[in-house]
């Protein structure tokens, strides 16, 4: 048996093994194609889903759901073209079987395009190319109430840059269930009280 390369993350093996039966071959095929197109790619888990990192940035990611799988590029609009809508189903829509996979040749060409963007350090474009800066992020009511009770966390939050504030707010807003949100809120307050940004573990 060939030895596993350092760029393979065993957590992704586990993710694929736990996925629905229909999704396993799709994810396995996508994973192999990414490695074929980009031998230097590194695997990781981001937001609980398999992600592929190259040249200092996320290249693409994939996920399995109950009824479908998806695969998408971090710089979707730049890879797929401005008119390509991303509807939350990745860059190629819902995949429920092998037939839904794009042709391998096309997939490799698209991955190479995404690689070139990362190599050039091209940033992800905003949804709208407007010159107006984003308004400063506003803390949701539950976060604002929790910050009122914790002076240390409040002071840290107020000193954060808009992007650091936004990371915490988006993390809370992404929680689908009340208990998840409550747990994240408690964790956020704890980290803020220690002056930590949301992504402090990753040096962010």
C-alpha cells in the first residue's frame, strides 16, 4: 500500500465514510480530481466540511447532505463567470449521483482556474461592486445583551476591527438552532473577555 501523503486529512476520510451511501463515491471522485489537478493541495475541514487549500487560500470545498452533495469554489464568480449564480448548492448545483458530476476535463480546467487566482492573490469579489464600504456590523440583540453584562468582553468587542466584529456576528447568525446559538454566544463572550478574535486559533 502506498503511504498516505501529508496533504490528506484523515478527518476527510471520516467525513466521507459517515456520508450517505450515494454521496460517498461522488465525494471520493471530487477529492481525487482535486488532487489530480492540484498535487500541492492541502486538505482541511472548514465549517465542518472538507475544504482544499492552495497558495495560502481556500481553493474549493465539498459537502454531503441527506439528499445531495455539493462542490464549490471559494472564488466562485471568478472561476465560473459573472453570470453563474451560486444558490447555496455549490458551483455545479445539487449532485445526487455520478451523472450530476461535471465532466472531469471541465472540472480540472475549473480547478486550474481557481489555482491561478490563488497564485495571483486575487481576492474574492464582493457580491456587488459598489464603492460604498460596508456599514459597521451591528451586534444582534442577544449578543448586545450579553456584552452589557460582561465589561471585559464589551471592551474587547468595541476595540475589534469591523471584520473581527463581523466574524463573531456571522458565526452567531449561522447557527441554525437556538441551543447552538446559545452555545456559540457563551463561547464568544468567553473568548472576547480574553481579548481573542473569532479565529484566534488560526492566528486570525
